[in-house]
C-alpha cells in the first residue's frame, strides 16, 4: 500500500507560505482572512480552529465573526469594502442552508477565497488540494479512467470542471447509482466526495487503483470518510490515509488563495 500523505506535503507548502507572507509584510501588506460563522457546531468549530492555527503559523491574521444568520449580509458587505481584509469565508453549513447561494454571492469576488460565489476569481480549496495531492505523489492522470463519486457544490462539481478543462477522462456519478460497484471496478483513479460513511468496500476496487477519500461525515461523534475501514486492509492500493490526506492540503489551498488575494491587492 502506498499512502498519499497530505500532512507531509502540507509541511512543505506551509514553509513556502510563511516566506510569501513575510515578503508581503515587508512590502507593507498584512494579509488578513475574515471567517463569518452563523452556526455553532463542533465540526464547524474544529474547521475554524484549524484555519486560525494555520494562519498564526504562517503570519496571516484570521478574524472570526460569530453571529446570527440574519446579520451575515451586513457583516459581509462591511468586510467586502474593508481595505484591511483580503479574504472572506462564509463558514458552511448555515443554520438555514436554503440561503447559501444568496449569501455566498454577497462576498466580493476578489476576496471570495473559498470560491463559493458565482464570480469568484479563485479555484475552490478542496478540489485544488486533491490535485496537489495527486501531483505531489506523481500520480499520472492522463490516459487513466477517473471516477468522481459525488456532485456537491464544494468538491464534486468544481473538481469535475477542473478535470474536464484539462481534457482528462472523468466520469461523475452519484453514490446512489444502482451499479455503483460496476462503475467503481472500471476506474483506475477513484475520488470520493459524498460525505456518506462506508460507501466503498474492498471488493469494489480494482487491483492497484488510486483512491482519494475527500468525504467528511460524522459517525458516533467521530469524523469519518467515505471508505469502509476494511479498504485499508488491501496492500495493493495507492490511497489517502484515514486522517491526514486531503484535509491538511485543503487548509493550505485556502491560504494559497488568501496570499494571492493579498498579493493582488498590493499590485
């Protein structure tokens, strides 16, 4: 088994980010990320804390705005025009998810570092992280059959677009498709992003396949991915670990966008 260790790659990227931030600060730019959170949830709080820690380690100020959903538009408008704030995140999910599209589109497109709005100038963080991970371990995508399971707004849909723009052979399916096993068995590279625990089992994956689990779900108070634990008993796979695969690189990719936003502000 070959492990796609995102934590290891993230360490190298963090060093580069710290150097880039020091350069910006020396030019009089102090990069700042604002996170707007309208739902108190243990999983969300963990994500916010990870971003705050990463920001502190590379020298980016991370400002957290905890509020009620009705106040979010006012806060976003204020942050969008602030010259001190370079990146803005609306931490999802919202208390009332039906307003998600309306709210994320209030973020200034040049500060929309999560790339959730329709006019954002950035690439979404998790799809970027997945491609960084595959590239970092020299996984050849061209000429391979890539299967993407999950069509969500945050990962599946933007990743499909990025892969197709590179003219790669990618098929996108939903986890509830009747012939899931048959589709998975035909793939050389499988990327899952459904947020449903244990949708893939060892007997569904072809020999020597590459498997990237980008799903996040909560089960009995623990954060789990899309793969059944038994998948890790296979020794022929190239696979993300149960923890420390895509996640650490997603935080890196987000701050890549923040640094770029601050740099563009300078120019």
